[in-house]
């Protein structure tokens, strides 16, 4: 928490602003590159990165959601992946990860939840959506309601739990190596063991785990929405 003109705000808010600034800067320069690009000339490296990124998520949306998926899902999924990945790896820069705050992961999962319900209503009509709670038999309504809420809870808790656990483990590791360093060289107040060994753990808990959690979240988002689309 930090104080901003008498208002107590969570420290993750600063990290969220940093993440959004990075994303908007990237999109701004990509937009400039696209506007001045010559279709007959070789694309610049920066433009190539943008094209590869776009094609990657266009393919992911089509594979998981089918050809009938609205093309508007593609920029949303691509932006969501960028936000999640940058947020997940902020620990590499000694910044608190926004996704280590449950209010953030719950909000992201809630957006997916709303899109799932919107797609289901659009596919089956509102009447069919309501009748679906009583399928295949009316007593199944309780289980169907729990099944409705399950993706919201599981997606938000999975992302929050994995990112938070990595942050806690790194904190415990630094605390332990600080104690060991002090034990070996009591006259030096420097965590030399942590500095030497922590990069390998950061590669796993921040970079690798951050990528995996990003991939899982966007994959579940596309799959859950794709299930509710009309069958091809």
C-alpha cells in the first residue's frame, strides 16, 4: 500500500500503469510502422515482430475457437496475452506483479466469464440459454449453476496462486540466502549467495512460469468461448 494524497492505494497499481504504458508504447510504434510501410519493400524488424505476433494469435483463435469465431476476438486475445505476460515477468525487474493481486486476476477472469455467457446467449438465444440450466433433466440445475461459475473461480485462482506462490518462494529464498551469507561472512552485510543463485530461479518462477500461465489463461479463454460457438 502507498499513500496518494491521503488515499491508500495498492502497490500493484504502479505496476499496472507500467504494464499499460509498455503496451501502449508498443502499439503506438507498431501503428506508425504499419502506416508508413511499403507493401513492396522488406518489412522492418519491428514491423516483422508485430506481424508474427498478429499471425500467432490469429492462428490460436482459429484453432481453439473455429472458423466461425468473430475476428474481434483476435485483438482482445493478443492484448490479453501481452498484458498477462508482461505482468507475470515483472518480478525480473524487482516490481510487484499485478497478477499476484487477486482483484486483478478475478477481473480478467470475469471478462472471460462475461464473453462466455454473451457467446452462449448469442448462439442459443436468451430463452435457450435459460433452458440450458435444466438440461438434461431439471434436477441438474444446481450442478449446471456450479458449472457456470466454475471457470470464473478456477481461472482467477489458478493464475493468482501460481504467480503469488512464485513471489513467496523467491522472498523465502532471498531471506534464507541472506541468513546464510551473514553466517559465512558475518562482517559483510551482502547477500552474495542470493545474487549468485537467484537468476536461475527467476528464469523459472518469473520467465518460464509467467509464459506458461499466460498460455494457459488465454488457451482456456479461447476454448471456453469456442465451446459456445455454433458447431461447424
